[in-house]
């Protein structure tokens, strides 16, 4: 496509709002896995509820140590009391953040908090008073606070990843509080405002990135600053359907989601025919200063509609993130409709025609075909594969996905 100059675009920023952070440390007592395994060998495997109860009981007497915060003393005391109560109940788990409303004086804020578990301390296991043993672990709680309108709940994947990014700072023998403060102070800029930066810079061309993300195409980014490259990658990851489609996948597949979103080889599906897999050259984003060029990229009607909706308000990261989630949900619903029609088409020629017209008119036909081939449950039956190949061949012969 033609080169585009972004030098005259007005950079729209998220409205000013309260943004705070806090980092706490504490020593937690964790039930020994070896002890649970022994109980399991005796035929009395510890249930999840029992495990959490033991964990909560062993941590009933602890204190949080503040490491860094930009809250006032009074506000920090309120937050510390809130987090302490959550921890004492045993309802805070590592690996996924939580969001709750909290009052700091007269101000209501959304509080995101994340339990970051580090390696266990070099201490011998001790008895916990119930016949089991526990080990002591150095753990941290990271808190981010903002106004309720900032939509922290829908940014949990980004916030979780950002919290995990503090690990390298906390693994040092001596904590560098200045470096930790510098990192935590950027939490909203890095975890939420990347959407605003992307949409404001690329405007309607953001549709190319949306389409590439939905097709799980690798986008080759050349000449961009580190910030721009990271922004585009985060944007495409947010637009990808993988987080929704892979919830039922095994743990190994889930742990590799990020790599699949950006770097997946689009020709990796052995079942898919040319229509759903061979997308030609990989799309390229070339940036030179304020100019950029997008090559070998395609758009869909869905991606265009998606981009138009985002351009209605480029100043609110919460609005833009919600638009992404709404369109992803619509795409998943369309995918379920296609699956139903394909199953019916195995024995009904009229259903085959309805499947074709649905793919032709929905605005995301190529995306849906790409995704249905990845669903092992949908394509495990030979008749289903035959239906999909008939649809792909006819679409290819009639050029049904051609944009006017």
C-alpha cells in the first residue's frame, strides 16, 4: 500500500486519572508437595479445598513489608490492610491478578493486585501442627490502582505479564528500589496505553494488524523503535483469538500462547487446503521516522469495521480494549455458527449452500476457515474435512472473498 505520513497526526492521550502502585514482600508458609504426595499414596489425596485451607491457616500470622509505593502514608495503610485481609483468607493465588474496588479516603479506585511467588527460601521443612509439613517462601504482592473507568479488569492479561516482568528486579541479592520504582511507575503506560498509541499512529490502517492477528500471521516489523515494535505486538496479541479458543487446550499449548500469536507459521496446518493456509508473503511493516509502509498485507470487512469502531474514541484505552473484546466475541459466535452449518452440511446439500453464503457474507470468511481447521474436534471427522474442502475450492474458484 502507499506510504503514509504520521507526522501531522495529533497524539490523543488517555485523560488524566489517579495512577498509583505499591510493592509488598512477605514470607509465606506453603504446604509441602511431598507431604501431599505421601497422603495421596495412602489413598487420601489432599483436595484443593484442604490444600488452600492448610495454606491459609499456616499464613494466619504474617506481616507485609512495604518495599516501594507512591501512595501517601494514610492511603498506603488502607491498601496494606486490604491486601492483608485478602492474603489471610487464602483467596489470592499466583499466576493471575485480581481486581477489586477500594476506597482511599473519599476516592474510589480500582485495585489490581498480583501475587508473585519467588523461589523458596533455603530453610528446612517444618511441621505445621496438623501432621503435614511446609516450606517458607519469599513472596511479593504488586498493586496497581486507578480510577474505575480505566477498565483494569479487561487489561488483566497485560497487567499479569507486566507484574511477571518485575521478577528479574526482585531476584537480585540486593533490591534496587530506584529501578523498581522506575519500572512500576510505567505500569499503565505499558499495559494499557499501547492501544491508544497504535490506533492514533496507524489510524484506519490498524485493520491490517487486526486481520493479521486473526489469521495468526507473522508480521515482520522493520525500522521501528523498540516502543513501537512492542506496542504493535501487544496490540496483535490482544486482537488474537487464541486466548479464547485455547482455554480448553492442554497446559503446554497454553504456556506457548504468546509465541503462537505473533510468530506462528501460517502454513503449519497439515489439514488445511490452499484457501485457508497459503496466505502468500508475510505482511511487512516498514517504518522510517514518521513514515510507514505496510506490504503484503490484507484486510477483511470485519477488520475494517473493527478499525472504524476503534477510531470513534482513540483517547480511552478502556474503550479500545472493550471494542477488541466485543469483536472477538462476535467472531467466536460466527465461528460456532460455521461449525454448526458444516456439521449439517455433511448430510444436507442445502446446509452446504447456507455455509457458503454465510462465509461469503459474514465479512470474516477467510478468518473463520483458518480457525475451524485448527479445531481438532471440528475436523476430526473425514466428512467434515470433505465439506470444508468443497467450500474452499468453490470459494477459490469464484473469488468469493475478493474485496471491492
